[in-house]
């Protein structure tokens, strides 16, 4: 332990020397990958102010407030380094009360070895709220969480270059995804296990394209995405799916009715805010693993089927 702290401090001194020789920001454009990670984080930190109100989580606190220049950045709250290489491989500043912008010249993009990045539950909507295309540069990223952070506009197609992503959460922003970007996301993000895009406008996306999502997908959350059209037979042939949230898509046609539910592993299903036939409801009884079923504000034809009461351990919200 003592030894690695010592190593960090030597690295840090080195990075300070480098930094003092390289004036900022003019060096940005010339030597993109050469900025030491601690300097990059230091400048990243300077682009925000702290506002308690911007993080909704009751356990939020300003992680960056304890960052000190005289400590190596690998010891800073929310920063994770590879012990051998001292590369910054993880940054978790979720619910950290950060307020400001992440622009395309942000020094965040000088951390090319990041594998996990969580900036959820802050407010990056000071002046420019778009997601910069430079997020596509993090080639090693397996986790990206930008939920609840004030982003708006189109999801850049460069997101589809993050082909190692296992978990992508862009939910609860004011984003828009269009068919060409969606097609690339489906084609390239083949490792995905969690995909959460709640509240993203997806009105131009054909629901039957879900068939081609990663077969490893366990969570698909598309709550309130303004999905339109029909979910057809076999549409949910996602063998690993455990959680499916399609609630709040009132224009999604309830033609799932004869669907042969292939995802037998499904544990959580939310379809609130839609209209269903009795046939559809009865088809749900095939989902033997189901534990939670949300059907709030759904209009049924006829009475509530008896089988609902027979499924053991099933929690139903109607
Ligand atoms: C990034 O660009 C903005 C304008 O687009 C500029 O105001 C800001 O100073 C730049 N920041 C850095 C660190 O170069
Ligand atoms: C990081 O920013 C916070 C305020 O946003 C400040 O309190 C802290 O001292 C900064 N840390 C460094 C190392 O600059
Ligand atoms: C660090 O290097 C050692 C020896 O090369 C290796 O056994 C270990 O797995 C490495 N640790 C990490 C976190 O990469
Ligand atoms: C993303 O971060 C938020 C805030 O910390 C958290 O609530 C959410 O569960 C995370 N998403 C995923 C997929 O883990
Ligand atoms: C806000 O962004 C616009 C365009 O993106 C830019 O012209 C303007 O200088 C920015 N203002 C501030 C305060 O950064
Ligand atoms: C798919 O990912 C690879 C590797 O990251 C990248 O080179 C390629 O451009 C991506 N394709 C699309 C269509 O985004
Ligand atoms: C799924 O992918 C295959 C092969 O790329 C393609 O031919 C087919 O049209 C896709 N299906 C949908 C519904 O997008
Ligand atoms: C439903 O799926 C099962 C298992 O995949 C299959 O054996 C059966 O033939 C399917 N039934 C219909 C009506 O498609
Ligand atoms: C359910 O029925 C009510 C009354 O007929 C109607 O106002 C409402 O829009 C329907 N909801 C859905 C989701 O179809």
C-alpha cells in the first residue's frame, strides 16, 4: 500500500512538471493523448461548480470537494486507477452535485483508458447540453452512465463505436435517437447486457428492430420513449431478457396479443399505460419466471383473469 502511494506521488510530481511545461489550453489541440491523467482530471474539475440542488439522490454529496492537488489523483474520491499502470480506468462522479457543461474540448477526453464512466445525476446543461461526439473515443469503455444529467439533442452516432459496452444508461435526459444511429447501435454494441433509454424520443424507431439487439441483453428499459407501431410475434426473442419496461408508450400497438413469449427468463415486465386484450393478458401466463408485473392505467377488456392469482410470487400492480 505504502509503496503504491509512493509510486503515485512520483508519477504526480512528474505530471506536475510536465504540466508546468505545457501551457494550457493551447496544448490541447496539438498533443491530444499526452496530457497526464491527473492534469486532465484537474482541468475537468475546474469546468464545474457545485450546486446541491442538481443531484436528486438523497445520498448525493460533492465527491470532487475533497480532491486535493497535493494527493495523487488515484486517491481521489470516485477515481479508480489500474494499480500496475496508474492509468485512470474508472470515474464515478454520479450524484456529485456537478453543474456545468461537458464540451467537445473537455479534458475528460484525455483519459483514453477509461473502462467505467458514471456521471449520472448531475446537471450538464449550463450552456451546451449536447453529448459531444468525443464520447466515442473511449474505446475500452464497458460502462457508461449519463442518466439524469440534463443532456438533450441527438445521441451522437459515435456512441456506436463503443463496442465493448456492457451497460449503457442514457435515461431521463431529453435525448433523441434516430433510425441510422439506432441501426449502428444495434449492429455494433453486441456485448450489451443493460440498455436504458427511458424518456429518449424514439418515435422513428421500428419496434421490430428490437429482435436484433444483443442476445446477452438482460435489461431493456424504454419507459416513455414515444414508441410507435406494432410489436410483432417473436419480437421479444431476446433469450436472456429479465427486465422489460415498455410502460408509458401509449402509441405502441397492443398487438403483442398472440405473441409467443420467447424470453422465458423474464422476471420484471412493465407495460403500464397501454391497451390490451384479454388474449394478450392470457399470453403473459406463459412467463413462468415472472416476479413483477406492472399494468397500471391499462384498459382491459373483461375481468381480471384468474390465472393472475395463481402465479406464485408474482407482484402485480394494476
Ligand atoms: C472549450 O471551448 C469553449 C468554447 O467552445 C471555450 O470557451 C473554452 O475556453 C474551451 N475550453 C478549453 C479548456 O479549451
Ligand atoms: C475540485 O473542485 C471543487 C469545487 O468544484 C473544489 O472544491 C476542489 O478543491 C477542486 N479540487 C482540485 C484538486 O482542484
Ligand atoms: C499487475 O501485474 C501483475 C504481474 O504482472 C499481475 O499478476 C496482476 O494481475 C496485475 N494486476 C492488474 C490489476 O492488472
Ligand atoms: C446509473 O446511475 C444512476 C445514479 O447513480 C443509478 O440510479 C442507475 O441505476 C445507474 N444505471 C445503471 C444501469 O446501473
Ligand atoms: C454558449 O454557447 C454558445 C454556442 O454554443 C457560445 O457562442 C457562447 O459563447 C457560450 N456561452 C458561454 C457563456 O459559454
Ligand atoms: C463499430 O465499432 C468499431 C470498433 O469500435 C468501429 O471501428 C466501427 O466504426 C463501428 N461501426 C459503426 C457503424 O459505428
Ligand atoms: C435484423 O438483422 C438482419 C441482419 O442484419 C436484417 O436482415 C434484418 O432486417 C434485421 N431485422 C430488423 C427487424 O431490423
Ligand atoms: C412458441 O415457442 C415454443 C418454444 O420456442 C415453440 O416450441 C412453439 O412452437 C411456439 N408456438 C407458436 C404458436 O409459435
Ligand atoms: C382507457 O380508457 C379510457 C376511457 O375509455 C380512455 O380515456 C383512455 O385513453 C384509455 N387508455 C388507454 C391507454 O388506451
